[in-house]
C-alpha cells in the first residue's frame, strides 16, 4: 500500500478516534463516577474563568517518521528532538501561540508493527518524553497538545493511541484515548489499538461516562480532541457537553468538508492538524497524505490554512470571551431522533478487546472475522 491515506480511506466511514481518560490512573480510579453523561438541561455548559479575552492557536504541520525497530531508542530521541525544535521555532519570531497543536504521531510515527513491537517504544504519559515537552511548555508558558502511541500500567498488553493535553506549567491536564477503530473494511486485517469502544464497560467502570465524551475545561476555553473521521455524532455530543474548541488530528486520511462541517453544525472552533511531506518515512511516498492543515471558525469560515505540504505553523486568534458570551449547546430535536438511535445496533459490538488483544494486524483480522452482528 503506497501511503497511509490509502490505508485510512478504504471505506466510507474510516477513521480513528481519541477520547479522554484521566491523566493520573490512581486519581481516575478514585474520581467520582457518573452513571450517565453530564449535560446541562437548560442549554448551558460547565466552564472555568477565562485567562484572557482572546488567545492565539498555533497548529504545527510537521513530518511523520516511523521509527525502525533495530534503532528505535535512538530514533524516538531524534523524533522528540525534532518536535522540540519545532516548538522553539514557533516562538522564535512573530506571534507567540498560547496553545500549540501537533498531529497524532510526531514521536513514534506509524507503521504496520506488531503489538509486541509497539509496546517496546510506546511512551508513558507522563514519562521521559512528556517531561522534555513539559520543559518547553514551562519555558514558553503555552499549552501543548500532541498524540502518540502509549502504554499504561493500568492496561497491561494494551496499545493505546493517546492525545495529551499539557498545561503551561508542564502538567498533563488530560489524556484522550482513541474513541474507536473502524472495523470490517480492510482486506484481511484490522487495527488492534485498544479504544474506548473496545473496552467500553471496563472503561466506564474505571473512569465514568463523562470521560467517554469528555470536555477539558481550561482558562483558554473548553477543549476536546479527536482523530476520528466522519462520525459527526461524536462531535455533536462534544458540543452538547460544552466543547468550544475541537482539535482534530490526522496523519494522512481526512476530508476537509468533514472537518469544516464540525464547526458549521456545532458552532465551535475546529482545527485539523495533518502531517507534512515526510521524506524520511520509510515505506511511504514522501508526500503521502500530507498537507491540508486548517483552522475553521464557528461558522465554518477558514481562519488560517497551510500554504503547501511542507512543515509550517498556521495560527489564528480565538476571541473566546466574545464567542462565549452567546454560546449555547447546539439546537437539536433529539426527542424525534432518540428512538432511532436507541434501536440502532452497530455492526461490531463493544468490548471486543477486553478479553483478547490481537498480536498484529493480521491476527486482528482473523479474530474479528466472525464478530460482525450484521
């Protein structure tokens, strides 16, 4: 397969997701659990006081480079060093972003690895790599959002894809799990990353329903992240729970209209961060799925977009105080639609990776082959 866009666009509803888990496993286990998602019945939403009336969002379109197993320790450090250099570049000249947003794989890259291989180099959050990034957050006083393959001691043998939200003090504010993998569309194989949907019952037991469709409340506004594509129900649910800024990662497979309509339908700010041309990414063409990084306003207007496919940062001002003054939940006639949603049954049920974690893409294909409910 020539590039990751081919891999990620084999069906009409492909994508990957990212949803919130608690940043501190111990705190998460002891946190109050919600039996149902919290939604304000009066159309409002929870939030914290703003730090400033307007702020700058910077979105970094950077390369992606999959590490080689024979030298993964060195290459993880090289990828991290490149990311840190880009953070320095964002503050070297001109406007200084209050929040800096990277795509889903700046540290590890993406390739058709086995579970055992990924678990060797997947980072811990917090861990050595996040502490290096935290130093930059403290140095520049900015929030930093980025994705990575990760491992978690509370989930042994599970490969997680997590988007971390880091505060300007270097603390991990939230860890956003991938929400779901698309299933039943790839020729002979399946993705094996553990998602919220794949262990839903245990996930809810540990973290509560509010962390299934989460909102990260910050002094810059209410932030959600996701690398899911073409599942508008997720972003509608985020908006109902108070999302103001939705940061969507991609690395080779997304549709601009899907991103833009997230803003149009939910009246939120939306940004998509994609990878740049990546000449050192073995197994893929240099420009595989690159470019298209964009920031949209709450009416779907383009606030900033990448000029070309090479590494760059785009930025836009978010006038959050003015925006918040009239912001409500989206207006949706759910009384009419809920019976349909309640009757719908997904092709693949939840919790399929609770008892078994496939060893690689082919094993995942074999395991899920007879799991369809349609």
